[in-house]
C-alpha cells in the first residue's frame, strides 16, 4: 500500500510538469493553430533563468586568503559574493539560497519577451503553412535554442538547489498511520505540485472569468466570427503565446531543484508532453491537464519493480502504449473536440 | 589545307590513358606503404577523438586540453610536464622519431556511430597514425574495433567497462584507465571497514555495457565481503528523473544504495536519492549509505554537497603527491588555470606512452608499437609503477578510493583520497570470467595498408 501511495506522489510531480507544458502547447495550438515543437525549449529556458539568477546573485570578487593555498601552492583566492558585501552576509546568503523562487519574478517578463520575439519574429510567418512546416521550423528553433544554452552554460547538468527550508523530505507515511520512514517525500516536490495546481487554476480562471479570456475562448471556438465583430483577435492570440511561454518558463524555474538543468531537458519533456496533448485531446485544456497527471502517475507505476519484473521495459513504453489504446478507442483523445486538426 | 586528326572523343581517350599512366606510379607507391598512414613528411599526425558535443562535452574538452599539452611537451615547448618524471627517457622534446607531432580532433558526440565516423574520417582524410581519447565504453569498444580493421593503434581514453580489455579486447587497442573490476576490488575493503560485513545492497544500474560490467564487478566484490544483494534495477541512460526508481529502495530491506551511474545520470540519481532522505534514513538498525563506484571530478562538482561522505573510486587524482602528478598539475594548471581531471590525465599519459613506444620501437608501424607497449613497465606518470600487460593490453597500477569531501574549499577539491589501493589487490588473470574467460583473445595485430 505504501509503495502505491509513493508512486502516486511521484507521478504527481512528474505529471505537474507534463501538465504545465501540455497546457501551454494546447493554448498555442488552440489559439494560433501552431504545433510548437519549441515549447520544450521554453521550459528549458525557464530553468536556465533560475540558473542565470543564481549566477548573478553569486557574482563575486576575489579576496586573497593568505592562510590558505590553491592547487598550485599560490595564496588562495576566495570568491566573495557582491551581495554579501552590499547587504551583509546573512541577507546575501538568504538571497542566494532563495534564488529559485525569486527567479519566478524574473522569469515571467523574460519568458513573455522570449515568447513575443519567437511569435512575432518567426512563428507568425508559418500560420498559413502546413503543420509539417510548422513542426520543422519550431523543431529547428528548439535545436538552435538548446545549442545556444549549451554554448553559454556547458553540457553538464547544473545543480540549482531548493531553499534550505525545503531541502529535506517529509515523512508522509506517519501522517497516514504507516510506520516512520516508510513514505518519504521531498518537500520541494510537494511545493512543485501545489505551485502547478495554482498556475493551472490561475490560467483557467483567467480564461473563464475575465473578458480577455472570454474573447480568447470565443476566438478559439470561431476565430472568423470574433474577427468580424471588430475584435483584433490576432493581438490577443500573440499575448496568449506569451502567456503559454511564461507558464512553461515558470514550470522550468521551479523544476530546477528536482532535476539539475541541462541543455536537452526541454527535448526530453517535449515528446512526452506532445503525447499528453494528443491523449488529452488536441485543443482541450482540461484534457491536457488531466492527461498530464494521468500519464505521470502511470509512468511512475510502470517503474515499480513488481510491474517491471512482469513486463520488462514497460516503464519506457507505457505512455506510448496508453496513447495508442486511447487513440484507438477515442480517436479525438480523452476530451478532444470534433473538427480539431480534422479539416 | 591540312586536316586535323584531333577529335574530342580521341582527345578524351588519350587523356584518360595518359592520366592512368601517370597515376600508376602513385598507386604503386601507396601500395608500397608498410602500414596504414605511414608518415612520410616531417610531421606525424595524431587523432584525438573526444566528445566535443553531447552530455560528456565538458569531459571531452578537458581531454583535449591535456592532449594539446602532451603535443607541446613532445615538441619541446612548455616545461616538459611528465616527460621530466617519466621513467623511460627516450623522449627528448624533439618530436617523435624526428618528426614534429601534430594533431587533428574528431567529435565522438558520445555516440558509437558518430565516433566511428569521426575516427574513420581522421584516418582516411587526415592520415592519422593513432587515435586517442573518448569518454564512454560503448564508444571505446566501437572505435577500437574500427582501428583494428584499419590498422591503426587505438589508445583508449576514459573507458571503465571490463569489456574494453575483456571480451572486446583487440591487438591494436590499449587502455591505461582502470576498469570496473578494479573499482570493486579497491572499494570492497574500504566499504568493509566503513560499513561492516552485514549489509544489504540495492543497485541502480545504467543499462549499457559499462553499467552491466560495473554492477557485476561491485556485486561480486561486495558479496565476497558477506554483503547481500537485494535487487539490481536497470535504468535507462539519460532518464533524468530517477525518483520512481529510488522510492522503492527504502522499503526494500536494503541499507546501502549503489549507483552504477555516470555523468549527468549520476548527478541526478545521487541528488534525488539525497532529496528522498536516503542519507538521513535508517534501515536494519544502521545508517543508510550510498556508494558511487566510479567518480570523476566534473561529476563531483556537479553533484555539489550531495557527495559529502560518499565513497567511490578513481584512476588518478590531481591531489596525489608524487613527482609525476605534481609536474603534470603544475604544467596543466599554469596553462589552463585549473587542475586536470582524471580523464585529462589518462589521455595525456596515453599520448606520451604511444610516442615513447614509437621511439623505442624505432617505427610508427602499429605492430612494432604494440610490441613495444606489451609488457612495458614504467613509472613517473602519476600512478606509481605500472605495467601494460601483454595478454590484454590493460594497465595495472594502484587504484584510488575517494570520498566526497566534508569541507571543500574550491570546486576542485570536492573529493578527497581515502586510500591508494596497491596494484596487487586489483590484479586478475587475463582469462578471468568477467573479462571474457578463455575465449577472449586479442587476435592478431594489424598493420593495415
């Protein structure tokens, strides 16, 4: 029983990341009709915003420590962060420690800008082109972005830790009456799940309860009619591209303590997130979220030793297997609407 | 009026025949070469095949730095580095056999097919006499096979799988780096002292040649101590999130987790194991422990605080105090502003060993070089007295047992040396079952051409 609860918990944080990326993918597809293969790269860029902020906060000057020597026997040059000398050692250390949550504030404008440049600079020229062209150009863009990140940050994963306050793990088992240490779950993964729930709730509330959101939804349902009513729907859709980029970006920022960022993390998530979108139903926002969590949890269960010993390699194929079964039984996905990508 | 007998067709025919006639001596000349890419000018070209892109690119970069330094030292530039401490004194800084050493580089991308393609291109287009470097056993085995067919010497870089000099050993291939069996043999006594003989181990293993042989070696070494192996779970290379593999560990009855992972996988799996509270946990009335059998400095720096107190092993470390190490660290440190990694060291040493063997053999011919390397005993290159064993082309030398440092002062001293395990303790027979048994054979040396 405790193993099952653990795998559900594991699936929740993985599912949260899938859901957040798939939500953005669906928003872009639903509004602009673009299949954006560069969306995983936006998740990766978000993660590197956190890395960048951590590096900025850790910018230091050299101080010679005459009592210690470096590997060549010269006096050791100690790096002292500027924030330590500006705000005092305690505040400086706190800022560096909390760099990941603080990076969200930086990531939102950065990602909106990246999204805007991507959409206006490149993707808008491909609205009227076939989906194959869109996939090729966005896939190419994703490769360019990841090579750029690799050029500046190197190929190795970069540890970006959670604040010390969230470093440990929670004894979830004892809350549910299990023996101590039977279900341990890192605090930060719990934070990630709650954060994802808030972001997803926020996006839905924005679309549901604001006039802007209402117009966007109307545009998604019937772009032409909304246009005929004199509303500049294109401008709003561009803003939605920015919003989707920001969602992917903050998802990436918060994921850094779970998975040390590297340049190809976006591509790893992209393929699975596309499966999530297809399983959820192309163009369906609730479908993307539900499928994200569903597939995350299924993937965790498939990694259990008991299941792997029954069907070797199942952890690698479970998502695709489920996708095939769902598409055979429900060709439009779990919550897909008629007419999407069927014209 | 005269009529010309020249026609376009006739001219082409004559041209073709004349061309073939002129080319004939060249064909004979190239056929007359005694071995593949016999150097004829005043330079000799080495091929450095390292990952310049992909997940091990940082390690590849460090290998290139070291190889470039080795070329400088061979050509008499810089302070000479380990040439001053090497027990063999035939290299005098005037190049190799009177020819200036030059190099070209290839990008393995840590993919076997890409590595073979770049090695092939260096052999065919750049005329290299040897290939050196690399950072993966899958790649090493693939390139070693190619060099054997082409008649080129392959000096392996960082490759730790038993197979490289085990079942996949080749007459033209040589490995200076240690292997998984040696890691197990060196680590076992230290683990016994630190954690006792009554332990239950759970393995997470990268699902490819290196992971398999390392797991087998560590399991065998720890079971010989009396440890029990609870489970061995294969994980896909580059899995990223290992949480679903880690969570069952605590309730499996195990009290030690052994991570047979390398590079980014090791950074992620170790970090996540610590996040899930494994290092703070207790199991079977003992503290839960984590072991990472193969360490590298770049990985250790990547894993940050999580490696504190975690045991592992290495081929060499810049903190060693012998003369050879100090000469190399000084040379490398002054040129690049950082201490060399153990993959950089092995590539540097392999370059010198090759040049030395050529000089002693008096020839670049692969079979002559191989003969000079086989059974060669040397010292002064950082690992103490070392033997290049003739039967399998594996170097035998002391192995380092390392531990994550409690209080590192810089990003370079995140690991500390716990013990220098003497070579006798990591020796094995050439026909050891983990190395292909009696069937494993080097085959015959190939001069190519």
